[in-house]
C-alpha cells in the first residue's frame, strides 16, 4: 500500500465530494481508497483567516488541486505559496467563466503554469487521483525501501486504554512496529506500539503513507505539532539556520537584519529573526542567516517557506534552501 497526499485549494468543503472526512482543525483531512491505493486530501480550513493553514495544507502534498472561482488576493497568495513550496504537480480547475487566457499572465513563470487544466467533474477528478495512487502503489511494490523513517506530527491526543496517539505523514523512509524513534527537537524517545494506515493495522509504513501511531514510553505533554519522529541520523534540528533565499517578484525591497519573519517547514511554522543578510548581485537572492527561539527540524538541503507579518496580516515572502 502507498498513499498519495493532495492539497485541495478550493471553496470550503470542496473535498467532501471526493473523500470521507477525517481529522479536522485548522486543516481538514479527507480519505479515499481503491484496493491497496489510498489518497489523503488536505484542505486549509482556516484560510484565508490564517496563512499558516494554507502552508500546512500545501507543505506535505505530493500534488495539488487548485480551484479558481475568483481572481482575487487569495488566488494570488495561493500561487505564491505553491511556487515557494515547489509544488510542481497539480490540477487547475477554472469556474465562473474564468478562462486560461485570463490567468495566464498571473501564473506565467510559476509552477502553476504546468498544472493540468481540467473541467469540474468530481467523478472524473476522483478517478484520476485514484489512478495516480494505484500507479504509485505499483511502483512502491516493485521497489525496495529500507531507509530510516521521518514523520512530522500534525495532531496528537490520548486514547483511553491505548495511550498517546500521533497523526502524521511519512515524508521519507520506512517506520516499523516496535521501532524506537527520537522525538525531535527534544531529547526524548518513544517506541511504536502500533501503526494504522487509513484505519487498517499495519506492521510498517513508508514514504507517502498517512499514519496513526500509538506510542509507548511517552506523555502527551511531551509533544507538540511540528515535532518529528525519526530514526534517521541525517535529520537535524537547530535554532540557527542559513541558506540561499529566493524572494517572490512582488516583494518590494531587500530583507534587513533584525526583521522578524516566519519560517515554515513540514508542520512547523516558527517566528525567526533575520541575523545576517549577504547580497551578491540580485537582492532577491540573498544569503540569509536566521535565528529562532524554537529549533527547526529539517533534512539537509530542505526548502523553507518564508512569511512576513505586515499590518496584522502574514504575507508570503519567498523560500530558503538550507545549506
């Protein structure tokens, strides 16, 4: 079994006609299944009120469904978020007589330019997504996976008689029942008591799978959204990060030392301070050093999406590839 994760950027509850509703908070999950193939759909429930909701929905997605029913600020912000997050595979559905020619100048040079344009056919869309998931499952079955696993936590709670349960997606590698995992950025560890994938018990889970993990040797108070369960020694955590940034073309001026911006990676969304800015030529491509009170968890070369709070509203600034 393998899972396809799809961000659905659309009017509220759009995904209810595609899958079965699951966990809901500032993001809402819907589930689909066909044989061994499963699909997780994520909607940004609190967007446009909370930009972080849009980031979380996009962050872990393999593909995107972008529904455009109005050319407005939210559409532009979604385009910028998808571009900065590097989400290059998706479907574009236009409504209310909006045409490709109308939005072409707005998406030129972005990842959206390469999305497949589809008519609004919920049955056809559902079948297309499931078909991709089936092919992905066949590919995974034909390929051996043995790398250490990484699971960012998006929800956690206590279950009577079971203990601490966390929900998340396996972003790389494999986890197995009885594995002992580090809980980054803490020094704690926990053992996997059991694994569920789409409500089915499993002995293991691999890249792309959405999982519910019952954990031993842990208290719910030890966890927070964005913490990462892993046995992969390559995963780092630090309160200081640096790398090469790419600012969006609409950003008006260079970043300044001392500015507070927000760094988003996996399920973390952390306020950071710009410690150092080095500009060598193009001010939209500075080398940045950022510091924060809470440690960011990341693999080498990770892409971080940057946001800035202006006039009480967060804006997408750009992306940072960590060195």
